[in-house]
């Protein structure tokens, strides 16, 4: 396992600890958010350090090599690559449909005066929808030229 995994895990853990302590010591509007970020980063960093410790032990060296070989086989499998691409496309289409439906729902709720100030949410979702579609077209054209 690369040494950068250790340093990245250590940085996450330390940064998470800083966020956690900041959220616990200072009472502000963002305290709960800081505690959440801190706990998430701290646990992620500690988990990464534990994994680094596990896989760098001499008795786990052969198992780690096997694990890396299995991962490389899984990543290069053509059927799985096709399935990953197709599932990503379906997830993208679902996200686009949900975003469009959300725009419609918020528009109706605002018209019925059940939700106030829904205009910002509608504009944000519309901008997100346009960016998603534009990114899809851009990456498709770029990849079709490349391959």
C-alpha cells in the first residue's frame, strides 16, 4: 500500500479532529455542521489508517497482492465495464427525471401557496438540470472524438 494512503488518512483524521473540536467548543450556527464534518472526516481518516496498518503488515503482504490482482481483473472485465457504463447512464437519466419532477412539484406548491420562496429552489434545480444535460452532451462528444 502506498505511503500516500497513510498521509492522506492522517490528514483526514487531524482535520476531522479540528472540525470536531471547533464544533464542540464554539457555539455558532454552524456548530452542528462542523461536528458532522469533523466526525465524518475523523472516522474516515481513522479507517484509512487502520486499513493501511492492516495491509502493510508482513504477514498480509501476499493477501494484499492477491487483492490488488483481483481488483485489476474486475476493473478490466469488459462485461462489467459495459454494465457499469449502462448503470451510470440509467442513474443519470433517473437523476434528470427526478430533477425535472422536483421543478414541477415546487412550481405547483408555490402556485398553491403551500411553500414560500420556492423560486430559488426552482431556479437552482433548473440550472442544475441544464448543467447536467450540457455536461452529458459535452462528455459524449469529447469521448466520441477520442475513441
